[in-house]
């Protein structure tokens, strides 16, 4: 980073990452350029229908961020604020694509701050991949379209294998 030093603060980028996309990687990489360490917290959401099981999502995410020296991946169970306290993280970093994302994340950030004092940084999604969600990619892939432009090569191979098994 030019003309400023990286803050000596650990941040958490939470998500289900099913699958991890280039949009996710953009947010994670940008967070890594600002904070001394970023923990990518891979979680479970009981309301979601996943393409990849939990261990697969952890591994694909770890592989996708492997070249970022100050980024590591960890599983998250329970409340995000508890995870942050357990890992001495002071900031939650979330990417926002649209106004509806902002509205939801604003409410969550206020709740998290009230519960724990942990701050949230909202990063606007990058222009190239910012409007593409994992759920959209799963749907497109299940219908036979190419999603390789939106994910890493390894994730694309995993998606193709999952789609082939479900056909």
C-alpha cells in the first residue's frame, strides 16, 4: 500500500462461500490490503441448500486464498461476534452489491456493534464481478452454462464435477 501502513487489526470476512467467487476474492483481497490479518470465516446456514458440503467449501476457500499471505480460513459455528472475540478480531468486513445488501448489512452491523462492540466495514463490490452471487452461479451451472469467468479454475472444476454427478 502506498503512503499508509496496514492497520494492525485482525478482520473477519464471513460467508458460506458456496462456491467462493471472484467477487468474494476481490473483497477478501482488498480487506487483506487494509488489515494486518484477515480470517475468512466459512459458516453454515441452515436455510441454505448447498452445492458443496462444509468440508468442500472450507477446502475450496482455503485453496482460493492460499496466495494471500495474511489471509487464513477458519470454520465458524454459532454467532459471528463470538467467533470474532475468540479470534481477537476487531472488525467484520462485508461486501455489498446493491442497496438491499446495504440495508441488511447496516442492520447486522448495528446489532453486532450493540452486542459486542465489534465494528463492521462495508466494501462496495467491484464492478467486474460485483453483481454475481454464488446462488446465481449455482443455478446457471446446474442449467449447463459456463461459470468459469466468475470462479477460480479449481472451483470451476469442482462445480463441473458436482453438476455432472447430479445429472
